[in-house]
């Protein structure tokens, strides 16, 4: 919307508009939802890993979803992604998928 309304292009004007307030509200909803999903999936993932270590099952036969791959990702030092990194990746993927669906 901001692209079409030239008077909203300057940041100082846009910052005080109702569109900015609506945008901030929507961004907060997206971040809150993403954080909830990540925390829930992380609990399930850790529970499944613990159960597999107790029973000696292998993960190989199971399909891995995108979020599980992020939770399992490690760098060369063995350090995993932070929750903020995971959130950023999930939001990027959500918008990429929505753009593909819309086109």
C-alpha cells in the first residue's frame, strides 16, 4: 500500500500513520506465532531424541521436516542455531512459500 500512496513514502510520515500501526501489529503476530511453533516443536524434538536414545531407535527411516533440520543443524564447532536464527529462517521460508502460492 505504501508503494501506491506517495505521501506515505517518507519514513517520518509513514511512522505516524495507521498503516504503520497495523504493520507492527501483524509483524508481532507473526513473530509470536513463530516463537510458539518453534518452542513446541523443540520440546517434541527433544522428547523424541531422548526416547530414541533410551530405546536405541534410529532416526534414518523417519522423514525430517524443515524445522527439525534447523534444530539439528550444527556448525563446524558443534554449536546449534539460536532460537532467533531459527525464527528468522522459518519466517523467511513462510514468506517464500506464500509468494510461490500467490504467483
